C-alpha cells in the first residue's frame, strides 16, 4: 500500500471520528493547535500530522494510541487491519481502500465470530444500552463491508452466518437502548443474511426475535404472524428447542391479542417441546433458552391474560432458576416484581394451567 493511500486512510478515520463526536472543523482544529486548512489537508489525505499534532488528535479523539499505530503501519496490512477494527469499535469508518485488502478467508471469519462472542459477553454483563454502540459500530464498519469483498463460495455460509449472528445481537442491543427502528433494521438484516447463508436455524431464531419485539411493543397481530412463520420453519427443520421458543413467541402474541385459551394451549405444547430439546452444543444465540427463560415467558403471557396468581408463581420460579449469565437469564429477574408485589401469591408451589 502506497504512502498516499496510507495518508488517505488515516485522514478518513480522523474525519469520521471527529464527525461522530459532532465537532466542527474550526473548533476541532483550534483544540488541536492547528489551522482548519491544515486539518482539512490531513483529513483529505494530502498531509501527514506532525508528532505534536498526532498527540493532540489522540487526546481530542480519545483513541489511546490507535491513531499513532495506524500512522506507522506502513506496508503491514495485518497490523493495519487489527488497528482499524479497534478504531471501528470507537465508531471510525473504515475506508474502502483499507477494507478491500486481499480476499476474505477463514481467519477473518474467525475474528468476526470471536468479536461477536466478546460483544455478547459485554451485552450479557452490562446490558444492551451500554454495548449497543460498540456492537453496531463493529457490524457496520467491519463485518458488513466484508460481505462485499472477494471470498470463496465455500466460505460464504460461514461468513454470512457469522455476520447475521452479529446483526441479531445488534438488534437486541438496539432494542435495549430503546432505538426500535434500528432494532427492526438489524433484525431484518440478520434475517436476510441468514437466508443468504442457507442457515434456517438462525433465520428461525431471528424471526422469533422479530415476533418478540412486536409483542413487547404491543403489536399482537405482527407478533402472531412472525411467530407462526417461525413455528412453521422450526417444524420443517425438526428443532424442538426452536419449536418451543416459537410457540412461546406465538403465545406472547396471542396474549397481547387477548386469546386466553389459545395461550394456555400453546404454553402446554411449548412445555412438551422444551422437554424434548437437547442442546448441549447449541449455538450461542440460543444459549438463553432454558428453565428460567421458559418460566419468564410464561409469567409474561399469564400476566397479560390477567392470571396474576399463576404469573406470580412463574415469576418466582424464574427468579429461583436465574443465573448471572447469560443475559437472557438476567433479564428474567425483571419478572420478580410481579411476585413481590402480590403477597397473596402462592409460595413455592407449582402453578397449574387451565385446560384450553
């Protein structure tokens, strides 16, 4: 890579970080003790910063040495790629000149998977509100551009599946952050990529996510439509875990619609599905499905249908089964207030469902 291209990449990164910080060129140049015209030349790739200016850029953009590393990468494309991926987590846009280096291989796909696992851990520990920016930045600035780079047809399934999984995580983190339009866009993106990867299991899980978002937002008809599509898909691939998850999504949608009898029937069927599920080596994106998750979904549905006593009992069982990680189990603790707020709720007794 030539020195001109190196300067161009450096300048585009500086500009994207400055603009993300919503700082105008004049004010930013003054803070960095330089002129707006010189800053423009650096951002356009016409000039390189002096050591003193580089220090000012690092300080003002809080890049903690990453810009200095980028400026000294030279011909080392692997080092530059690693630095750029770190900068992408800060919100920097990766220029096409850098993202198009070489052919995507197994090593790059493994990096996306590893980063997704790391970001999922952050999401589990701190919640989507804190992790959303980093997840979204890595998705848009690193992972998605990989799809347009040269790759072998044999690698396509792994590449598109790994990015779809990241998009699904980005959707839930955006949901937690209250940005519902972004969550919907990420879910739609994940569904499209899972389809292109010919990964029906991940496509089914994403459709369930679409249903769950709709139900939580009170859109019962949309939740039911998506959940039924997910259930049809789960049955076609014979996955008891996904069938149980899809039936609970359908139950949630029907609960929003007020169809009490249908909810009871679906919960009973989902319970049978979960009893048949055996997922010791299941993918990470379904790791939240377990006893605590199941009781929590039952509590949601029964609460919506007005069965407060059984909802409280299910909430108690959720709290008893919950563990610090993964994230899905932590969120189940949110059902506990239903139990605590009703002193007349049965204590340590199994709930029963009315016959449909």
